[in-house]
């Protein structure tokens, strides 16, 4: 697997969309990540003391994704953008779930920067990945349900390698096969926006830098890249 690209029809439909990449090589995800733990603890403490607030439902960083979902035919109240889902859990519980250092790192950056986030294990990618509209013949195995196979609706935004879909409804749910685990050694981390007004370039760059800071102590090497209208392709080779 060597490239992550944005299909031309996606660029036309969502010209302000941007994906910031942090590619981590030689990742050590099977040990404690004190930096990510502190970030989670600080977030929880801020919420408890009311010195920090979770995003409101009408925050433009969330509503811009609702508008995008409706544009490609998905009901965002039924299939929520990942940022919305994670933020609602944060408001309800006062803290984020703890899964692993790498996942915890991108989750805390997601809610603090207002950008949906995710990651793919590079060893599980067998061909180029494209952000595109789903087509007939696509298939998807949901995270945590490796025996289940779904058929995305044509027109839904997906990440896909060939006909294997890696995320449904853009960032609603990830595939089980490419999830980041304790055994993951190389991974590409993704931070997304769909509206420049909601998340300006400078804020996207800050989120990318914040994620890189959390990943750096636990990786041999990091590479940063940007996917957008001007640069619709990124290389994922060391």
C-alpha cells in the first residue's frame, strides 16, 4: 500500500475538505503512554471544574459534518459523525474511554480540536486507499463484529481499498480489519475537516502538531502530510 488519495468527484463535492495525516513508523502501542494519559486526565479535570466545556450540539465543528452527511444522503442523527459521538460520550461521562495509547491519543486530540480522527494499521492495507463515494459491490466488516458483512449504500462517503470499505459514512464507523491494536507497528493517523470556516487551516495544523507530539515518544519516525483540493494524494511509504 503506497498512496492515500481523494477521488476527483469528492474534491468537487467537498472542496473545503481536508485530511491531515500523521504517519507513525515503529510504533510501540503495547506499553503505557503517560503523555496521552495526562491529556485525558487534564481534560476530565477541566470538565469537572468547569474550566473546560465539551462542544455544544450547535458548534459549527459538529454541524458542518451534519450538513455534509445530509449532502451524501446519510441521516446524521442515526449515523453520527465520530466527533459528535465521542463528544456526546464526553458530555455524558465527563471523560473519554481508554483503549490504547495510540487510540487514546487521537481521541483526545479529536475532541479538543473539533476534528474527527481515526487511524489504519498500515500492515493491514494491501492496496491504495481512496476517499470516494461508495459503489455497488463495496463491502464492510464493522469494528468489533468481524463476522458481519455490510453493503454500504452507493453514494455514501467511504475510505476504501478496492471494494473493501475501511470506514462507513466518512467517519461514522471503522472496519475491524484495519483497526489499530497493541500489535500495530506502523499506522496512518487521520484528522479531518469538511468546512474551512468551521476549522481553519491554522487549527488543522495545530491539531496535527498536537497529535504528533503525543505519538512521537512512542514511534521511531513520524511523517506529516496534507490531503486537500490542491494536494489530493499522499504517499504512505517510509
